[in-house]
């Protein structure tokens, strides 16, 4: 369906937990916010019911997020339930890759199509520092297994931070030479204490692109995607740039978010959200009516450039 600004809303990101097994410096370096209790999370059957109602409004694509979705023991059940819903065309997941090596095969069998994997450094020590304890080798082994299983394109998400990992841009681009992956550079956003206090560490993607004349622009095929893509001549994969700070893409936004505790947040950079957990007991037609109104009221755009302070940490929203 269309929202009040004529955007076709087809994509829902579902956070299945706010818990995470890492402590990334730009998200939750103390690890205090990445905790939750099992009782607070939506149950698999609740997620299925909400998704079925969303499909009737036009949702076709689902992304499973967190927190870290692979810390949830029933994540494969959630994916399996969603995969059986008529109308769902694509199911993908964003993960930090810690548990990917041991879970990739089960995820594939459950119906997961694709993966986005956070990878902010290729240096083992720096990777451990940025992630608060991550294992670079294990993450890379998980990426290679996902490629082996055909869960492509595998997308690598890298948050660029001035003075920390900006000296690895070319090395990360090099990952696309022989692998069918998409390395995507993401501008640091003012969410959480690190992002709000370190505006001077934001690297503008335009500067990254302009410094590399070998990048070849690719025409956009999906206007709803936040990434603008390039390719290096002769390379197998692609390089993407997601630039919420310098290039607002709100006019083409086609997504909404469902938090793990049952709230719909239509915009990442807007604090408006609606609690629908109590409405789950309504008749399907009444529940769907509520969903349609929430989608219709999706705001025009984010407030990142207006001293915005999010009411929730990124791990609580679902990216």
C-alpha cells in the first residue's frame, strides 16, 4: 500500500531480539543495552501473525535483524514460519556473523535467502577492538560458507569511522575482486552515545568515491534500496555506499520496522512508534486496519541533521 506521501511500502525489518553477543564501539560498548529477557520478545507465532497482516498491506520483503538475531534459539522457527506465508518474496538477515558458521546450513534450510554481515575491519586486532571481542577469522569463515550455500548476494556492511578504519577502504573494496559480494560503506549516524558525541568522525561517502576514479557507477535498479552501487573494472562483486547523513533517501524509503517488543517504528530517524502487541488479540480485519493506518502515517523523513536524539538504541530498533 501507499503511505501518505505516495511511497509504496513493501519491506519490513523485524528485530527478533535486542540482545547481542558483541559490544561494538558505535552501538553499545558497555554491553548494558544489548540485554533482554525472553519474556519481552515477540513469540514466533506473534511475529507470524503480524507478518501475515503486513503481507495483506503489500509487504513482500522481510529482513530479520536484532540486536544479533542468531543469539535467539528459535530464529530458524521464525524464518520457517515466515517462509511459508504466501506473498513473501524475499527473506534476508543482518548478522554480526559470530554464530553464522555453525548456523548457516540450518538457516538456509529454514528458508533464509540472503545475508548482510557486519564487517568493520580486516585487521584481527582492530576487528576485536571495534566489535568488543569479535573473531575475524570465524566471521570470514561464515561469509565463505554462506557463499558456498548460494545465499547470495552476500552483503558486507562497514561503518566508516575516521581515524579507526578509514585506512582499510581499499582493502575492503578488494574483497569484491573474486567474491560475488557487495561491500557497503555506511556513514556513521548520530545514534547512541558514540554517534552523538563523535560527529567529527563521520566520513562522507562522496569523499570516498571522489578519491577513487576507478569506481564505475551502476544504474539503480531498486529505488527502495538505500545504497548507491559502483564496480571496479574486472571485479566480480560490487561496492555500495549508504549515505544517510549526506544524501537523504527518504523520498524512496519503502520500509517499516517491527521491534522485538512489539512496536512498529515507521522511520529509523524519527521517534514515532506504535505499540501493536495488545492489538494481536483483535479479529484479523481489525488488526489489519490498525496496521494500515500506521503505514499510512509514516513520516516524510528522518531528523538526523537536526540534533536528533533517538529514544532507542540501534540494537533496540533493528537497524
